[in-house]
C-alpha cells in the first residue's frame, strides 16, 4: 500500500504527471516543454477566451525558444491542451519547471507568460493573479516577475 502511494506521488506529482511518466511527447520536445506550454495555455484561457493573438504568441514562442518547427509546435500545443484539461491543478507543471529550470529560464518563461496575457490587448485581474500564483509556484521571486512584465510590455529594464 505504501509503495503504491509513493509510486503515485513520484509519477504524478514529482515527475510532472502522466505525460512525464511516459505519454507520447512530440519528437524533439521534453516534459518540461510540455509543462511550460500547458501553463501558457492556462494563462491564455484565464480570461475565458483563447484569442487568435494568444495562440499566435504561444506558437511563435514555441518555435523561437524551443527551436521547434511549426508542426511540432502544433503537436505540443495539442498535447499540452489535453494535459491541462486532465490536470487538477497547476502543481504538476510548476513543480517540474521549478526543478528543471534555472533562474534565467524561469525569467524567460515569465516574460513569455506576460506576453501571452498582453497579446490580446486586455488584462484581467484573474490573469494577473494567476501569473503571480504560477511564478510563486515556480519559485520565481516577485521582483523578477515584475521585471519580466516590463520586458514583455516593451519597457526598459531598470539598471541592476
């Protein structure tokens, strides 16, 4: 009984969920890329609609940052959408990112997250709350999240 609980926790929570535990991930992609894409989709849907601008921003991001071709990016979006629909919360995705990404990678992801939120030209309180919650779960300090927001909005970065 204890072993089955440990296995469940290991497969579902620690390693990032069913996709991380062996589901087909598109060739040339990884579990952490799937997790990042799922979070981007969650943010895109946070205001109740998934606009063409948000989808385009996510597609361009996957091609640019993960060096995927457009077909593979589309596959990753479909799989991440299915994983997002099956997940109970964001923990399986954020935990994997917190464990696998360094601070610089988390900053880039946070900038992309803000870019998704800002892509449709509307910013809701729920989107702002969600991105803060996700950043906290990824162990990204609030000051870095604020810097990522400025970068995504095209504002100059403050001198450090």
